């Protein structure tokens, strides 16, 4: 495929609709708010971070509501991106060759569809962790507890709350590590950020990293090659 349009500019391939990007960025902003406000509640040494939001009382209000926005945003993203994240045989072949991913020798990797196995792992691990964060977060939140009690008759004891605090913190640390990997990969693989910012990538990016997806897009007439 020619990577240049007749104008000489690289061919751009649509990757995300406007609504998918808005969905992703609302969720990502909510995540950063959760990260900073959550860290300020986590340890007294990090309490200074609450200053970003106007103090401790504000953080205690903001954190759970940002959690609600994040969880709903993730649910919508999950439904939207689920079909492209279903596991397939190629994912195992790709993972078996992970050393070529790290060394940037893409020519030794199998052709992948819209997402590679690493991206699918990010998707599925967040899909497992978000419900854990939501349930344990509800058990730490007074309005959440009232809701659980009035709706489901669940009465949380002090032991439940202690357990919820440990589970919430452990899941949060894991989520943050996965998020750092996600953002690092988005920056490290040049041209990826524009997928989520502009909604499109260059043909060269598609050819190098998601060749099977690119071929499908071309076959479906979504790309005008130069
Ligand atoms: C705030 C910083 C973030 C940045 C810079 C970022 C960047 C990106 C980029 C560039 C893509 C497109 C990748 C591609 O099409 O190949 C993407 C996709 C995606 N992002 Fe983010 N993201 C951020 C936060 C998050 C958070 C907080 C989550 C969820 C917890 C998330 C979940 C996803 C998912 C599920 C995809 C689709 C790829 C897949 O299914 O693995 N992102 N992100």
C-alpha cells in the first residue's frame, strides 16, 4: 500500500469515532482525578495532593463521584471495544514473540487485527479490576453503604470495611501500574496518540503495527490509498 496520498501527505486511516474518543478521554480525566485524590487519601505523606482539589473535605466528596463517572465511562468503553478485544489464536503467537515487541523488530511478529495481545491484556485486566474497585469503593463510601443497605439489605460491619480498604488499595495499585504501561506504550509506539487525539493514524502506522486491521479497513473501502 502506498503510504502517501497524491498530495504527498501520509494517507490517514480512521481508527476512532468522535464519540469513542470523548468516551475514552472523559474516562481518562476521571482516572487522573481518581489517582491524585485517591493518593491524597491513601497516606498522610501524600495528603498535600488534596490541595489540588481544595482540601480534604472536597477530596472526600470528589473521589467517589469521580469513581462513578470513571466506572460508567469504562462500562461504555468496554461494551464499545469488546468485539475488537476478543482473544484469538494470533494473540498467543504474538505473546510468544514478545521479545521482538520489546526490541521493536515488528517484522518477526504475526499480523494483528485492531488490537495486539498486550492491548487486550490491558483491556481485560482493567475489566476485571474496575468492578473490584467499584464494589470495595462502595463499601468505603457512606452514601454507597446506605444504598447497599436500603437496596440490597447488605449491612457492612467494621471488618467488611477494613477488608474493603485493603482490597480497594491493592486493586488501585494494580490499576495504576497497568495504566502506566498503557500510557507508556501509547507514547513509545510513535503515532499511537494521534489515534485517540485525531481519531486517525497513518497508513504506515497501521501497516507496521496492525497490518491485518489495515488490510480489512482498505478492503472495506474505509481508506483511500494514494
Ligand atoms: C490518561 C492517559 C491515557 C492516555 C494518554 C491513553 C491513550 C490511549 C491511546 C493513544 C489509545 C489508542 C491505542 C490504539 O488505538 O492502538 C488508547 C486506547 C485505549 N485506552 Fe487509553 N489512555 C489513557 C487512559 C486510559 C485509561 C485510564 C483507561 C482505562 C482504565 C484506558 C483504556 C483504554 C482502552 C481500553 C483502549 C482501547 C485499546 C484496548 O482495548 O486495549 N485508557 N488509549
